[in-house]
C-alpha cells in the first residue's frame, strides 16, 4: 500500500497527479524525511500506470529536491532545505498568480479566496 493517494482526474497527466499526491503527503507529514519511497515498479503496479509515467514522476520529484536516490539503498524522501522567505515567495509567485487568476475567473472575492485557502491549510494539518 502506498503512503499517498492519487485521485485519477481525466484530462490531467497522471505523472502530474502523482507528483501532486507526493507533495501533498509530504506537506501533511504522511511522508517524512528518510522514509523509503516505492520503486517505479511498485508505483506502476499499485497505480496501474505505465512504468515510464512512474519514472517520469520520480525523476521530476528528484529534480525538485523532494526525493533522493541512494545507490544500493533506494529512493527516500529528502530532507527539505529551509528556504528564506524571499526564496519561498519566488517559488510561489507563478502558482499563486494562477490561483488568483482562476479565482477571479470564477467570480470569487479576495475574502472568499482567503477563506478557502485557510480551510485548505487547516485540512492539510490534520
């Protein structure tokens, strides 16, 4: 059994869904520094996805610094580097802008968006 859940969404690449699920599990503490990460073979079997898709997700998670591959040991969750506020803000600029654009497109007010963000933040902490 995997330490995270991928909710298959039609029209969205499976590799992106897998990456999101892993990032969410790390944020929630279900995957912690040093935890073993499933092999590509296990991911493809458990999620019923192509091994190439699983490999693509693992490669991207490794490049993002979320996972690390230790020869002879396997893949593990990497210790997350502490970023400065400026570095974290720079990383979040694009996704935050996308979120705000989508909220405005849907007709949400800033207060509604903030309330939704607070609710999501609290849900991730449980």
